[in-house]
C-alpha cells in the first residue's frame, strides 16, 4: 500500500465518522414541554391561520388542548418530540366519550387516530349556551 491510498482511506473514514456523529446528534429529541393556554393559542394560530378561537381548554397534564373555532374543534396533542394539530366537527368533540377524567377524541387520521386528553370535565363547564351549539 502506498501513502496516497492510506491518506484517502483515513480521509474517507473521518468523513464517515463525521456523518455518523452528525446523524446521531440530529436524532436527539427536544421535548416541547407542556401546553398552557398562551402556547396553545400560539400553536393553533400557526397551524390554523386566520381562525378565530371561541375558547381554548388545556388538558390537566398539559399534553393537549382543544379549541372551539366556529363549528370546528381544533385539537393539539403531543406526539413523540412534537405535537399534532387536527380538526374535527365541534359536535363530534362534544359527543366524545369521557371516562375517568379522560376525553377520547376520534380524529379519523392514520397518523394520529385518537387524541386522549385528561380533562377535569367534558364538555367544558365554561361553555355558555351560544358556544355549546
């Protein structure tokens, strides 16, 4: 083996090691932290621009939120290191099952089929007669 071959082999090994290190570093999860009402409103504004929010209810554990926007319910929930945002009819959200402090919202989506949120009550007690419909 001559010196040019050894230099090329060392450079290739260093490049592969650098790419493996970069790939390992890039996969480090960065948790988003719990939701609060302000953060939920901000993320809903990003995901559903131009939608007016009639009310936002954050789950007890901070891992999800439901907002009413006209006749639609906008749902945020943590999934892995990030979150998912979906919408469904408000009437369907109101009819969601509530057992043991858990609301189970059927999102009918392959990527996020169901959102399970821990809420004190469902439907929210803060709804007035105009929002309930």
